[in-house]
């Protein structure tokens, strides 16, 4: 069964073009363990190893989802922007698909201040506060809001550092990967043959340029997060039910022990209560005794 599942995953990866790497002259020697062969000057990725790495990454994402953690999807290249935004929204997570701001993880306090500014501008636009400003001032505020929305719109509901980073093309997003490593945040990434897998906790060797490949792997990560959240919610519900039963059992007084029945009074036996009559004396013995008395 496991072999069949692996073959099915390899077939899906092959159809999506995940096996196509970069030109051989642009490779990173550290990716050699994931490369199967070289064809026409292009490296071909070993999809069996890709399937194993994808399974490990999916399990890690599922665990984050089970404990209610946050995952940040990062992909700023044109082929990945729409997929990153759509899949992150589908699984209720956060994303960066335009430009990575330096210090987005290492200087999160400043980023939170800019997020607060973005929310303030959005609230002012919704409640009609901008109507009190001149047309020029309102236009300037709207431009600032749009700029912040492009950079921070995908993480404006993130109130603390993420528990995991999912990156498409870690070489392009090297600043994001470096910041995550510095903050101790695990990184899952689609790593092409020109990337360094040593700086990634869960590398997924494969094509990070093809739209179909990006959509397939990103969708698998999003599905794993949804599965983890579902199983985590079920486990928490069971734990709450068990705790509720234990609390009810603790507050309910134990049932009173049944009283022991009093021993029944036994009426005295009238026959046994009467004194026993003396045994009759034989007549011969009585006459002998009378004779001795007369003498």
C-alpha cells in the first residue's frame, strides 16, 4: 500500500514537471544527493527522494496545524504570487507575495507598528473620516494605505511570530530564510538545484519555476495544515468532554451507603423457659426410703 501511494505521488510530481532542475552550470553542489541525472545540460531531480521529502514536510505542517500554530507562506516571484495568496487564504494562514521587508521577523515589533497603521487607515476609510480631509490629503492617505496593503496585507492579522515558514525559491527569498534561521523558526521550502538545502529544515527538491509544480506542492502543504487543524479541534473537544465529566464526577456527592438492618428480636421459647420437672422416682425405691425413715 505504501509503495502504491509513493508511486502515485511520484506520478503526480512527474506530471507537474517537478523533476526539471536548473542548468547544470548553475547548480549548487550541495544538491547533488537529490539529483538523478543530467540531460541536455539540465539536471533531473530524483522524484522518489522528492516524494520522501514532501511527506516529511507535510507531516511537519500537519503538526503545526494540530497545535493551532501559524504558517507564513512566502513566494514573491510572478509564478507563485497568486498561488501563495490563494492557498494561504484557503487554510487560514498568512502570506507574503509581493516583497519581503527586511526585518519582518527579526524586527517584528516595528512591523506590528506598521500593521497597526494599516488597520488605522482602513478603519478611517470605512467610517468616513477621510471626508473631513481635502481631496489631496485623502489621496495621499489612500496611496499610503495601498502601499502598506501590498507589503503587509497578507500578514495584517498576524499578532506574533509564525511557527513555520513555507518558502518558494529559498535562493530568491534568502533574507526571509536567514531571518527564520536566526529566530529559530523551521523552514519548509521548494528547493531547486541551485539552492542550498543545508539552511532549510525541510527541503523539497524540485522545480520552483513551473506554475503547476508550485501549485501542487503548495496545495499539499495547505491540505496538511487543514487536516492538522481538524484533528487538533477533535482532540481538544474530546479533552474538554473528558475534563467536563471529571469535574462533574468530582462535584457530585457519592451515594449514601445502605443502613445495616437491625437484628430481629427472637421471642423466648415458652417450652424452653419452663423449668424441667424432676424425674419420677420408681415405686420400689420410694417404699425402701419410707421404711428406712420409720426405722
